[in-house]
C-alpha cells in the first residue's frame, strides 16, 4: 500500500503497457488477497502449534530435556503457551490479526472508518512482535549429529532396549560418543520484514512531509447521491493517476479520517477537486 511509490512507478515512461498499469491499479485488491491468505495460513499455523503443545506435554522425553518446551510430562498446554515467549507473543499476534481482520469488514469501514484506520496501523506492532516471536527457541536442531547420530545407544542403555543399525553408527558397539546438544534456530523473520517495513516508513515520512504544505480550499459543492466536491489549490502540485487524499476535520473528530479520490480539472481552471471514494 505504498501509494506514492506505486503512483511514481505508474507514471514512469517505461511502464507503458496498459496491462501493467491495470495491475498497479489493482494494488488494493492484491493487498486484500494477501490479507486473507495471511489469515488462512495463520489458522493452519496456530492449529499446528496447538498440536505441538499437546505433544510436548504428552510425549515429554526424559532423555532429551533440552529439546522439550514443556517442563515435565503432563504439563497443561495452556500453561506452556502463557509462560513462554513464543506462546505469549503468539497469542498477541492472533489478537492483533483478529482485530485487523474484523475492523476491515465493509460495515465497520463505512460506519466507523477511524476504527478501521487505527486498528490497521497496529500492523507495525504486529511486525515488531513477529520479530520477537522466535526468540523463545521453541524450534531447535541438534548440533552434534556426528558424535550423537540418531538411534545411538547411551552409555547406560542396552541394545535390547532399542533397535539400532550398527552400520550407520560411528562406533562398533553403537554407543554415543557424547550426549545430544540442541540449539534454537536463529530468528530470521527480520530478514523478510525489515525491508518492506523500512520502505513503508519512508513512504509514510514522505506523505507527512508533503501534507505539511498549505492547501487553499476554493469551494465546497454538494452533489446528488451524497457526492462532495472540494475545490482546492496547492503550490507546486501535480496530480497523477491513482492518487487519493485522506482528509481530517478536527471540528468533527480528531481521530476520523476519510479517503477521497483525486481528480484534476483541465485548464483554464487548473483547480483540483475531490470526490468521495
């Protein structure tokens, strides 16, 4: 939703294909499709982790305590979720995503646009929590597979207790040379999130800088079908396809913002006027 960047790309002479411009104009539709996909796959992701919590509790291994997220066999899965960093951050992520999804519905956007606007901006908090989500180390990997290959016998374990293929082990007797060591995976979410987030922050800063310039309202005209026309002038302004403006009326509400489609009037009246989107 970096509209200023999309408008700039659309106006570049190299983008002359009509199909390319139509794709850029459908950025909002693509944004909605991505949001729905995120919600659907989040349901799958959360469901899989709920199964993992039950398995951590029911299949607690005394042989590999470092591999377990549970602290003992039979621990309440809800307690595991609410006392670990991945669990707490996961709950917060689900709540924020639920708020964004519900407030994005058509009825809320029409009746209470400010709710949609401010809950949608929670995506910044969502990204920050998402980058912390992996810190707890719920997913781990073994660091000494050569010294402790899968299926090797511990010093106090007999071959009758566990079937072992000796040909696949380093030692002739199938014994482990050392205990298994596990380390959590390094967080890599920031590799995927930091770039788009920085790009969006630059976009928002550019919008803020551009919006600080004064605008003169020339006329306000109310048309049939609840269409409002605002004629205004702005120094060094150049309208481009795909632009829209978010207006705020402090006398009505300091937290209520409304998007308007921008249209440029042809000379000799080079005023710009807005129609409600």
